[in-house]
C-alpha cells in the first residue's frame, strides 16, 4: 500500500448557494447519476431494473468526453496476450504510482465487460476471421486496442444511450446542473441541482449518488475535452467532505492538430499505432533519441520529446507522417481524422499533419476504493471524475473507457446487492439548508475563465518549475479572492468557482511534488525520486 500525504484543500464554503430543501421542488430516486458519459450510462445499465434511477447531465445526453474518444478500449484478447501483460504495461506507464490491486481489477474484468458491450450491439471493427480487430497504442507491449474506426467513443456511447433510453426505471434529465450533493451526518442524501441558467433549484433525494461527471480539461486553453469538462464533480465532492487525489498529474496528448483554425482536434494515438512517425519541422524523425519504443513510448515521454523538439526548432508544432499508407486505408481506418484534416487542406495520404501536445485527460480526481466508494456513505465516483489508482502518474492509452465500464459495473453490482437497504423511503425527506451572507457583485466570468486557462496552459503544462507554479498560484489566488463570498447567480459562475478550486489544488500538488514522475515534470527536480516520493497527495477540505 502506498503512503499518502494529506493536505488541507483550504475550503470554507460547504455549498455554493443558499437554499432550504423545505422550500424546493423535489423528487425521490434510489440512485442519482451525475454525468452521461460511458461511466454514468453503463452504471445505470449495470444496476438492477427495480432500482429507480435518475441520470442528470448539464448539457445534452450525447455530449460527453467519452463520445469524443477516438482510439478504443484496451483488453487482452490476443492469444499471446494476457491480463498480466496488460497489468504490467499499465504499471510501467503509471510510473510507480498505480494501485496494483485496482489495476488487477481493471485488467481481469476487462474482457467480460467487452462481451457485454458486444451483447448491447456495439459494432467494433472485426478482422478477416471475424474476431475483434486489435491495434496498438503507446506503451502497450501487444496489440490490444479494440475500436470502431476512429470514433470508438461515439459508437459505444450511442449504443449505450439507446439501451438506457429504453429502460423504464431510468429517467434522464438534460440541462440539469449538479450544484452540490446533499449530506447529513456524513451520509449522502441526494443532489441539489439547478436549471441551465441557475434560476431554479431542485432537490433530488437519493441514498446513492454516483459522480460520473468527467474531468477538468477546461482548466487549460488547449484541450481535447468539451466545454462541459469543468471539474464540477471533483469540486462538489470536496465541498461535501470527500478526498481528491493525484491532481498534479494532468495528461497531455502528444498529437493534437495544430492548425490556425483548430488547435483542439485529437489525432488518435492509433495513427502512430498504424505506423505514423513524428518529424520535427526540419523533416527529421526524432523519437529514437528519446525512448526505445520511439513513437509508441508512453504519452508523457512523447509529449515532452515533442515539446523539446518544438523549442529546439523554434516551432509551435511538429509533424505526424503517415504518408506511407494509401488513401483507401486511411479513409477506412480513420474516417473522422481523414475528413477533418482534409477540411483544413491536409491530405493525410500525401501531407504531414501539424501536431502539438495539448491537455487530454485528468489522472486525478475523487478518491475511491475498488468499488467506487468515497469516504461519504452513499457517494460513489467513477470514470475520469474518480481516482482509484489505476492510472498512477500517467494513464496508459485506452484504459479510460475501460475504467468507466469495469468500475461502473462494480457500482451497479453494489446497488443490486444492497437494494433492499438503500431503497428510498419516499415521503421521508431530511430538511437540509444553507444560509450565509453573500456579497452582490458582477463577475466577468468569460475574462476570468480565460485568464485562468492561459496561466494554467503557460505555467502548469508539460514542463513546470517552482517559479512557474508560484506565479500560477499568485494569479489563481487573485482570481479566487475576486469571487470569494460573491453571490452566485448563474451556473457559469458555479463552473468558474469549481475550476478555480481545482486549479489551485492542481498547482498546490504540483508545488508539493518536488520530483518528476509520469506526466508531472519539473525542471528544478528533473529526476524521479523513489525514496521520498512514491506516494499520493490527497486533499480534503479542512485537511
Ligand atoms: C487516442 O485515440 O489517442 C486517445 C485514446 C486515449 O486517450 O486513451
């Protein structure tokens, strides 16, 4: 078991807004799931059909980070592969910080969940023998990525959303913002929500709340994440008394389109899996100087190598070269990427694709055990919102959709096993209220968010140092104090508050971790320090 360092998150507010449940509209459910990505929807599908379930999502049901996932899902299916090899690769990528037993759960339960997806009708690509086609991505020692072209997330999410929409026991509410979870004596009692603009509050009572709200990519100006990824789940968990872990580990995907009109479009690692090579702006291939696995080295290594080449050659990008593959292959294997590139005048079969690293995934999140449980009774977290130790300091490619499946099903199983106990007693609603003085003041949400994203991108990116981090903390503290105690009147303000909470903790953890490991690289501590630093940083409100 790893040692943990506990730190005070410095929170003062328990809830973001004043309310009294006595005066709010309300509904009763057995389970409320926050988020409609693969983790949230699969948790609902894995729960018993006699549980009354609500899925809330702040946007439309089909808008999630999972939908954008291109590459695929890692699973050891090849006859020369095994969960053991998948386990080893995950640990190596995680740079010493993975939780071994959580990773074992992930790799051992992978195949049975993929079988379930096939039963739901997910249409994965097949090989000539009609077996699931396997490709490779960075830091995998075997071909073990199943996929649907380059739109795997969309195929899986579309199929699962269709299936969940048919269930009579599941209600879906879109444009519903989860402000905070309601707690009483350390137990989860439900969720406080608002409509899109924050004008109508509502209480959803439920003994089980599952946070599957995704990560916090929007802390950065360049991210592959959608607008909704503002870290609301982690921030509300912290306010309620849950712990956050590994926040300093932010994954930067090496190859994101770098075109004047689009700097956020992912060029899947699977393109390198199919043989693409990286070249600097002099046309020179460079990855062999940095790692024996070259273009398929772990993501953090490739991203830093690209960053160094960009600095060396004074360019804001390098190139991805897959011109050895012909148009027919590329159109078939990567239709989304092929067409997107073409829309910017880049023909992948003939032209090099300009790419640069950009924020892609948050390894840190709400600390859970192997069953998705947090330290609040009845409150669970799953998917990118959670941190159960499977990614360590650097997530292995295509382990994230898998995480949502494996741990979503584990939560569903617990609901199944404990349904008699947890069944909501409709009519019994605890009175929960919050009332503090707020200051009335206009908040320029857009410019504050932009300033936050810029400083995070510039100072808390692939390469960090004490100076860059202290400067980021200074700016973030200034932004936080501008809105401290200010009455919130719109969900955009709630998002900003959540983002500032998380940003300050990402920076605090990055300052505390005086070494380089996985996705966290410090120029002032360039070495990995296994003697003093093989430990997780855990934040909790009040320390
Ligand atoms: C990719 O397709 O490169 C992304 C896959 C992942 O993030 O695991």
